[in-house]
C-alpha cells in the first residue's frame, strides 16, 4: 500500500498547526519496555513526504565494542510488517541508493528459508529471500532501543522500483504479502514490549517533528472530547493490521452515500494522502469538483506507476476559494472524522489535483495516509486489537448529529405518516361537523 502514494506532481500547500496541549509520553510502568523515537522527514522530489527512522541491523545490545552492524534510515510504514532491505548486488537497484545490506557483515544474520520469494505489485516486482537479524532503532548509540530479532525481506531483484521505496522500509504492522505470512511477524511478537504491545504514531506536517512511541500505555493530554476506542476491522483481509471498518462516507455533509458492500480503511502513515475505491469516486467526483470552480476534468496516469490513476481539473478563475470545495467525512465507529479541502487537494499552476489513488479493486477499500493521521493521533493496541483515535485540531463528531442514508429515509416516511394522520383527522372533523 505504501507503493501507491507518490502519484503525481503537486503538493497540498496548507498544513494544520499542532495543538500545544497534545502530549504523548511513554509509560514504562507496564509490561515490557516503553520508549519514543523521533522521525526524520523524507521529501520525494520536493513534492511528497514520508518519514524515516534510524535503524541498526546486526547489533543485539548497546556496545561500543560491537562493530558487526549496519545502519540505515528506513521509511516507516504502519500498514506492513516486513523490514525490507536491498542487498548490495541487487539487480535493478536505482542509482543513488546507499541503504544496502551485506549479510556477511553481520554475525547474527541467518537466512530463514532457502526458497526464493517473488512479489508482484501491478507494474512493480521484487525478488529475494527471507532473513532474520537483530534490530535497534534510535537517533544514536546512546539512544538506541532494542526491537529484538526481526524477520525481514532481503531483496536481490527489483523491477521498476523508484526512489525512495528502494531505500528500504520498516513495517510496524502485518505484512501485505499474504502468501508469505512469516514475513508478517510484527515487532510486537518479538519481545520488545512483552505482552502489552502498543504503538502510537504522532504524525505532523513536514516542518515539524514527528515521533513513534513503542510500548506502554502512554498519556494523552488534550482538551478535545470524543476520543474513540475502535475495534480493528473484521471486513479487511487478515494481512492488514491497521485497518478499521468504515461505517459511512460523505461529501459535504455527514450523509453517507449508499454502497452495496461493507467498506474499510487502512491507516497508512507512509502514504501522504491515500486511496479511494473507483466505485465510490465515480459517485462523488461531480460534488468534489463543482462545475463553477473546475473544468476539463479527466483521469491522469501516474508518472511513476502507469497502473495508478488520479483525477485532475483546470481551475476556472485566477483566484480559487478553497472553502467552496466540500469537506470529506468518514464515519468510523460512532464518530465522524473529516478532511478539509486543504488536505485532499493539491494545486499547482492552475491545475487542481485529487492526489488520492483511484483504485479499481473490487472491495471498498480506502487508504488514509499521514494527511489524516496528523489531525487524529493514532494509537494502535495490538494486545486487544483496538485503535484509539485522538482529535488534535479537527473535532470528531458524534454520529447522532449526523443523518445517514437510512435515517433520512426513515425521517421522510415518518413525516409522510404524520401528514396522512393530519389529513385523516381534518376529514373526520369535517364529517362530524
């Protein structure tokens, strides 16, 4: 899912300010060790952003005398479970990639399986083997924290893999590779937090410092209400960890559009924007791009991935009023969450782009990336299979204030019944007179 995010040429120009009253701290009084690690912002062609974490592979302890390790800045992905690293002699590796792993330089490396693995993702392809090594994360030697022995995918062949994906990634969820569940051993199963495995994502815009908290329970200090605890999705495939059932989706108001099957979303911090099902987008594009504000609208192929498409229009005038575009609403659990036009539109040289991948897949699968997670702090508890969403600067709205498709229909029927009763009463009074 990380691979569909860098889609087009444009950048959402407006970002939200972080609430100063929002604080996350690791609580080390729970089972296992708890710690927080700051992330670096990685800009891809000065257009899209992702986040990296400094990672050491091949050292099981903090030792000045241990030299059998290799260090990398790996992309952080909340929706995958594998550490992916290219081998030094990887075929098809893009020029400029310095993150290459040498198994012989780690005395703790072992190959888990001798069978080669091939992974195909539309026009992209990877081949390699499954390995295992000791992993630590942190800024420097003094601040390194041990994640324990981790399985990872050692890539020896790449086809059509551009930067920055080829530099490697560190997955904090289950693997998206359904045929190879062993790759999906997430860090919570490798003893870094014991039985109480919790990961919190404090994602902010590229100009500020983002962080991840591993383990503990954490302390959230916020003046916002409607903090929700949500069970992980029962609709999504088991290969996806950070997935939630989507109860409703609306454009401009909290009236859910009608769908024939259940919807779900993946929370993917490696995706700046995200993805939307084609069947949903076809229903909303007229509302999303009003005729008085846009013209010459059409689907465009991604310059990076030919199989991925996004939507683009020309603006009708020189001055564009962003508030004239509708707000997007997502009903997760009993609350509605929102993305405003500044979040989901990218404007550049008179072109208005919707930088969400329009996905022609059969299931109703949304992807919400860091542009969503920076407004709602995401706190994954793998122990009880729940997610906490904490509002930062956008409120979460109770669903009872909204009107869904079915409730609108019921209200209309109730009003019709009341009118019929009133007519019957008046006729009866007339007959009596």
